[in-house]
C-alpha cells in the first residue's frame, strides 16, 4: 500500500514525485516505458518560456510564470545546465507587429519579467544574422533553455534517493476504487490512497478508468531538425515567429549543448505513437527557418525527430481533483509550456492533495541535491588527467563526436533510474548525439549495456519495448554454419 501513486514519468510526473519526496509519504511512480522520459518530454523544444503567450487568468499563465522563476534554484540543486538566454518573437509586417504588441500587453498582465519591444536596429544588434525583412520583435529576457532529458532524469534520481519507488514497464490497464485505489498494471497490481494522473498523451484514457470525462486529448505531432554545433553561433536567442492558432510558430534556437534546433511543425495525428518524419514537414521547417535566418545552412542537419504533444480540448492545463473518485488528481493536457511550468505544477498538485485530505509531514533528512561529475568533454587537460587517475575507464573514449567516456556510460547505467536502453544512455551522456549519430559508438554502447546489465546483446533495446538493436547474426540469418 502506497500513500500516493504517480502515473507517468515525464518531466511533470518526475517533478511531482520529487516534490512528494520532501515529505514522509510512501510514493510510487508507474511508467509504461522501459525507462523515464520516453514520450513528449524527450521530443520538445527544450525552452523555458517567459509566460507572455498564455492567456491571462489561465492555469497555463499562472504556472508558466511561477515555474520560470523556479528554474535557477531547481537546476542548481539538481546540477542541470540551464541558460537564461532570452527570446524574441519577430515580426515581418505591421500586422504581425500588432500581434507582438498584444503579446507584450498579455505578458505585462501575466507579470512576466524582462519584456520590451525592439525595433529593427535593436534586433540586428543582438541577432546579426536575422533576416533584413524583420521590422520589430518582442524580447523576453527571462526565457531560457534547458536539457529536458537531463532534467527529468535528475528529478527522478533525486526522488528515488529520497525514498520514491520507480516501476517501469508498468502500463496501467485498469483502476478501481473501494476503500483504496487498486491499480492494475502489466507488472502486477498496486494499491494507493491517492493517485496522480500525469500520463501525458494518455491522461484522458486514465481519467476514463475512474469515470472521468471532463476533457480529451488531441495528439499533435511536431517535427524538428537538429543542426551540427558548427552552426551554433548563428543565433543567440530563442527566435519565435508570430504565433498562429496551431502554435507558437517555427523557432530557431540554440541548445544547451551548442547545437541549433529548428521546429516544430504542428499536425494532428490519430496515433499518439506516430513519431514519423515526413518530407513535407522537413520542407516546411526549411522554408520557415530561412524566413528568420536566411543564411542558416540546412546541409548541417545531423538528425531529425518528432514528438507528439498532448493538446487538451479545453485549451488549458487540466489539473484538478476528480469529482468521480476522491483522491484522484488529474494533471492532464500539459502541452507547451508544460516543461516551463513543471516545477510549479508539482507545488500546485501538493496543494490539491492537502485539500483532498492527505497529511503532509516534512522530512527532516530530505536531500535536495543531486550532483554529477563534470562531463569529460567539458574538462581541461589537467581535469581529464585527474579523472583518469580516479577511474581508468575515462581513458576509453566511446563517442568521438561528443567525447563520452566508458566511465560516463557506466555511471549513467548504474545511477538511480539508470539507463536501460541505447537511447537512454544517449539522452543522459550523449553518445550518438554528434555528427555520426552513433555510427561509430553505437555498437560499443550496446556491448557496455549488455555487460553492465548482464544481458545478451540480442536483448539490448534501442528505446522502447521490443526495439531490439540486434536481430541475430548475419551468417545464422543466411542459414550458414558459424565456426568459432
């Protein structure tokens, strides 16, 4: 029996789990994936929005602004790289300038910090590569960028260190309630006094299990391009185009690791698992990215990806205590700016749980800190020599593009909520994130995972369940006898 069961281990579920770990409560996180951060959280724009876009008076607006203000302290505690680089919403016509002015007024109403409207000359001074067609922009100095993978992993690691249990490959198939909630999963049943539904794209389906029908989720796919680090200096801020009904427009942004990200598209899809890449989507990104920065070199694209976001039909976050089953808390429809709002959402959920009757007693020994060694790629020569003295496995560079060592990969596997897949390793310590996209290091990562997890190499997964990296030996597949 647990006090609280959290369904979903994306950034919102992980934030809630970490917040619950501050109290003397027994908490379990149920994640249907092989590990954390396998859905929307792993495939978004990685932006901490200022909060000027959300309609004033909505939960989105309130929690975006509050969450933004929490990021420095949160990332310092969890040793996660966060950069407050600011954003620009650029206008190319007088009509779009009216939108910019509306966003400024909305941001002032939402109490967003660091807003100002810039003219063409001011924009060119801080973004010299921007299109000559630009006439003005809204600048938001409080916007920033973060790595959503590392943040989610860090949140879950810290939650586990403070007593939270993580059950992966535990897709919820049914929920019933008598005195307590009985949660049926693919790995057995769990009982809990309270349930937090942070199931992302499936939050409406989880809500339906207890009779809820207050909202439904629209699956909206967004495709992205990632450019090589050689293009990293072409943009200094998060560059947005004026928003449309479908979203905030195509952006061009630096990443915390020095790449450039372009995207997303916005296409409604029937299948929430549809993460396909389309020729039309990539063409759309190319056309619109060049509208902002004509000189951007799209031949420097090193990979493309897509993610599906959970858009609620209500147009606002659906965070509330269910009237159908006392103790069931919905945290659904968390689309953009969900990453920005996540820490504030966690605190908001705690307040709802208190109203629902859960008793909170702060832990005297709560440890808010999660520390990692400095990445080998960021060390100077003296630091690298010291690292190798402490662990000789740092002398083995597995990923040449990102300078990731064997020691770092092994650490990523054996940390709390450690990596269980090739992509899980990739998201934590970046082998396969560089120009060759795993062409050199991929087989070595498979070998290390198999060795450290005591698996046959044929059982190592790329990312999801059944996504095997190795299907067999070539000669065996041809029916030839192998001599050893």
